[in-house]
């Protein structure tokens, strides 16, 4: 058996562990190290939660079609997450503007109490300023690479017939 064949048979487990690891790393960075996530960081977590559910589903399904469909859907979720991460990297690099939520935009109409609460609240993290980087690559940049690699695993396993 080639390493790719072994990986395709273990793809649901690989995706499950990688999804839990990615979310665990993100939450550890937030809670243990005090790195406040911006709105795009939070959006990037959602596809990993979807991948965890789909990988667990693929692990328990005995139906070949259902297992392959769950893996293909996991691959799509990873591509969506990678797309969000690419967008986030572009915002960090100032290639394009972020969303209104990235800038911490306030609604047009606020009551005095809502305005007071906004003024005393901690400002949201900015999307255009990476909270952390290693070798000049932010967490969003690493997420692009991880999402693409895991999508390749998911689609490769979905293509192969399972035994």
C-alpha cells in the first residue's frame, strides 16, 4: 500500500483530528495567549466545525456512497474555509478592504445607552492587523495551506472506492 492509499483509508480520522486540532489551536491562542480573534478569524472556524461533523459521519457510515459524499462535502467546506482565509490574508496585506465588521463599524442609529455601552466596551480586533505570525505568515496564511492540504485529502478519499 502506498502512503496515499493509506491516507485515503484514514481520511475521515485525519480530517477529524485536523479539525479538532485547528479549532483547539485557535481557542488556545484566544484563551491561553490572549489573542483576540477578529470577525474573519471567527468565520474561519465554522468550516472546521462542519468538517468535524462530516468526518465523524464518514467514520460511522458503512454505505460507500454516503461515506464518499460526506468526504466530498468536507472537501467543499475546507475550500470555503480556505477562501475565507485567502480573503483574510488579503485584508491583512491591504490588498483589499475588509468587511464593515472588520472595521468595527457602528450602526447608524444608537440609543444613548447603546452608545455608552459601545464606548466602554473593548474594541473588536481589527482584521487588517495579524495578532500573531511566524516567519512573516499569519494564522490566516497557515490556514490557507492547511485548508488546501486537507481538501486534497478529502477529495482524494472521496474519489477512491472504499473497502
